C-alpha cells in the first residue's frame, strides 16, 4: 500500500470511529465531522450494545495501531493482573515502547513511532530495541541513537516540531526533548493517558466473547 493510500485509509477509519488517528485526519474531521460514505451525514439508528462495545474496542486498537490478536493478548494479561481490568489494559498498552516514543514527542504519529523503533533508531538504557511492543519499566531511559540524532526527522522532534499536533507530555514521563531523551518515572494511570476510549466497554466486549 502506498503512503497516499495509507493516509486515505487512516482518514476514513478516523471518521468511522469518530477519533483523529493522525494530524491530517484531525484537520479533515474539522471540515467533515461525520462518518464516511453517502449516508455519513444522516442520523444512524440506535446502535446495539454489541455495536457500541465493538466500536470502543476498535477505537482502542486503532489508537495503538494493534492487530486484534495483539490487543487480545494484552487484555488477557490485564485480566490476570490484580486491579481493574480496564485500567490495567490501558497501563500495559501505554508502556509499549512505540507508545512512549510518541508521547515523548519524538514522533508525530503512532505509525511513525513504530517505524523509528523497527529501524533501530531507539535505545532503552543504552541498548537498541527494535520491537515496538517492548514493555518499558519505570526507571528506564528511552533515547535516540547518537548516529540517528542528526536525521531531519529527529531534528524536527528535538526542536519541538510536533508540539502543535500532540497532547502535552503526560506526568509519568520525564522528557528532555532537546536531548531526545525520555524516562518512564512510574506506571501510567488511566486518567492521564491521552486516548479516547471507554475501557469498561472494551472489557465487556471481550468478556462476552
């Protein structure tokens, strides 16, 4: 799939789910804040409980850029972890390396953050990690490889070039953007994580499967 096709797909998905998955989708949704297709402007019939839960699950999956199998695996871990399953689920997802690269402002989108990791530009405590799903633990330092710092994409990030399209850095991350460094100080809390999702409905979706 070409870059242009991927962009169109993200915009269409954003409008269908009612959330902006990329900066470009955010701009277009301001102009056309309704679902795609010829019936997008018309009022939909009342959704079933299943449809509402499915949409929330799809929202969560899209915001982290996960396949269904990946999200299901994390959900099962969250369910086995003491505490509220929904809050556990978001905490575990948010400690993914690609998610934290995005939150730190190194990348503009989830897809770009994942690409940075896969292309071996990102280190954790001085060691290259090329798995976007790598789980960062509190105290670990995320930083850009020295040889990669001079790349334009990271120079833009270091200058705060993504600030206008990203939410403020959450309290669980300590970021020195000019150094392209970020430390996870503690586990995230659900109300701090900048995602749009009713996680309880996601829990109910999987519980009913």
